[in-house]
């Protein structure tokens, strides 16, 4: 049986390749270049999203060496370096991108994010200040909130956190950061509410679960909250509560929680055992 579509495609390909004359050759060249560009774009996207981070770095570094003037490849190299948890190297590449004629506000936000990952807060703040106030995105406000937090500008931080939360459908991460900010200021009750809210968007986030338990422990609430958790997570969260109780001076409660964590864990819970033994020895 013949396949009409396949046959038609083959005929088109034959016509392109068998054409004669300068005009037809130019058409073939343009078609091949278009296909090559599409293939490169697809490969670049694959390397950025699903490729192994170090392999992506090697791929884009090689591409930049072959075409050092292509800012799109440098942008991809910077992103792949961030994925590979090499922020200092990524910052160097982002600097080249933002200072080129093709640099965008989004690039500068990404540069600031990388600087924060490198613990270069003052430089990150300077880069954010160079972005026009009319450029309003979730990522920009998330970073502004973190910078304000680092400077203990609480009112400013709260405003940026609130704005960022309203600009995304997945605010779990920023709510968790906001909650941790509240916890660090000593407002455990507000932190608890924010961690609960974060878990409504991402009930699998162990970081938010652990922070929620810390916030409750800071208020001497030593029972586990009613949230989704595995058996192992339950043991780990009880252990966190135990440490919070001991920090508060409630040593007897803490020892009981440590024993509960050991009994709850489906395997040998070495950290809890060591902590309990240390308390008993003391």
C-alpha cells in the first residue's frame, strides 16, 4: 500500500535536491539552513531542560568557543552552569550577556539570581536597581524580597513577598521563603501560617514541612501538624520537634520525642539515637 503523504514529502525533497539553476540552488540552501537552525534550536532546548547538567555545560561551552559572538549560546551556557551548581562561573558569563547589545531585563534578573547564589548580595542589589521599575515579573520581585530580607528591611521585604506571591500560580517556594523570614524575625505564628499556605500549593515539599514544625516548636507546640507525610518524614519531623523542644529548655519533652522518632522511623535512625545517648550521658 502506498502512503500518499510520505510519497508527497519524498517528491518535494527530490524536487528540491534535483532542481537546476542558481535560483533553485539558493532555495535549497535556504531550506537546508532553515532545517539546520530548527535542529540546533531543538537540541539546545533538550540540553537545557533534560540533559545532564555537566554535559550541557560542555556542549554550550563548545558551542560558544565556535561562535563567541552568539549571545544566545552564552545565555544558554550561563543557564547550564547554574543548573550544574556552578554559580560563580555562571555569573561571569551572565555579565557578558547583560553588557552586550542583546542583553535584556530578564537576563539581568537571571544575573542577579546567580549573584545571590554566589552570596554576592551587594552586587545582586546593584543589578536589580538597574532594571526599570516598569519591568514587573514574579522572579524580579522574588529576588527583591530576598535582598530586602538580607538587609533586614522587613516592611520592604513583606511588600515584595506579597507582590511576588500574587504574580504566580505556584507560590509555594516564595511562601516558604517568606515564612522563614518571619521565623527568623521571631514571628513564629505568622511563619506557621505561611508554611501551611505553602503546603497547600506543594504538599510534597519537605522543606516547608520541616519549617512548619520548627515554627510550631518555637511556640512550644510539640504535636505534629495534620499534613501529608511518609513514615520516614514523620520520624524526621518528630526529630526536628525534639531538637526544638531541647532548644527551648524542655529537655524531658525533647527526650520523649527523640525516642518517638527512633520508634517511628522504619530503619535505624542514627542521628536521633546519637542525640538521645548524648542527653542521657549528660
